[in-house]
């Protein structure tokens, strides 16, 4: 994930850590799927090979909410930069989101933290976005 997308994701998780949901905070029901390494070079290549052996898969959306709601078994959010365009979504991301949708998951593409937050609350049927 590029730097600006990383900052947007941090904002989303920070906001969720303060937002009351069920018997805790909304952050308790979310997790991120790491898809980039913080360093480069030979060490990063070796680590990436290990992560792939462990199941790291190209195209998996960045964020998951594991709350089943509205006929779905959970929500996946692919987070892009705020002023991004649909072409920023890769072929692999479209393919994985289509597969996840077939499996009963809701998948959305959000351009920036604010849009992701609204989509998350909409999924949970909360009107206080």
C-alpha cells in the first residue's frame, strides 16, 4: 500500500478504536490484511517468499469487518487514496472481490478514509456517519 493509503487506513482504525459498537469498540471487529513490507532488498524478497508460502494472496482487500450483517458473512474494504480512480483497482483485486462476493461476503472499494468509514457504518446500518 502506498504511503497515502497507509495514512488513510491508520485514520480509519483510529476512528474505529473510539467508536462504540455492541459491547466494545468497532475496532474490535476489524482487522487489516498486510500486503506490503516496510523495507526492500534481499531481506524483503525472502520475507515476501515466506509470506506467500504462508498464504499471502495477491488481490485480497485491505480491511475486513467480520460482523455478519444484512445477509452477508462480513465486509471487505479495498482502500485507495482519497482522489483515486477506479483504474487504481488491480485485476487481481477485482477477481478476489468477485470470489469473496460469491462466498457471501460484501466487498467495497473506498477512496479515502471518509468514504471507507461511511461504507462501514452503512454496512452495519448505522445512520450516525
